[in-house]
């Protein structure tokens, strides 16, 4: 049984549209004691993004948006367990941002996380988890 049932269901529902594989990328940001998800996209192995205003994009949007709250809840939990207080900005930290790559081929979620300091940024090593 998947630790992330909503994510597993979403990926399984999108797979028939792109049998060659894809990544569902979900971006996030945080500062001033607030954290939020910026949006999502589909990325292919060649680095290209799924074009807007296509029937496939509309279908993916329908699938993702139907469960976006549950996706965010699962990813927010993962984010909070790895980087507690990630959204807090204080005297020397402005906040943080990053993205989750949910890979339909490997069934893994990879997180890329960057902390924004006043003078520089600090990128954490990517971390993978099976879903």
C-alpha cells in the first residue's frame, strides 16, 4: 500500500495519456511564516513541459485539480518532516522554495529544496522517496 495514496492514484490516472513517462512537478514557496504551493506542471524526459491549451493539458488539469488539496496535504507533510519550519523567515533567512518531482516511471518523489538567506541561497541535497 502506498504511503501517498492520492499521489499514486493521480499518477496512475495520468499514465494512459503519456505511456512514455512523465514527471508531475509541484512547486512551493514560503516566507513570513507562511508556506504555499505555487502550481504544478508535467515535464517529459527530454526536459520539455506539456504545452498549455492542448486537450492533454486539459485532461491532466482535470485529474490533478480534482485532488489538489490531498496532493498538497501529502507533500506538505513530507516537506514539514524533512524541513520543519521551512516557511519561516527571520533575521537572516528570507524563506525557502523548491519543488517535488513525482516520477511516473520510477515511482519516486524527489524533492529539491532551497533556503533563501539574505546574502545567499543554500540548496539541500535532493531526497527521494518511493510512493
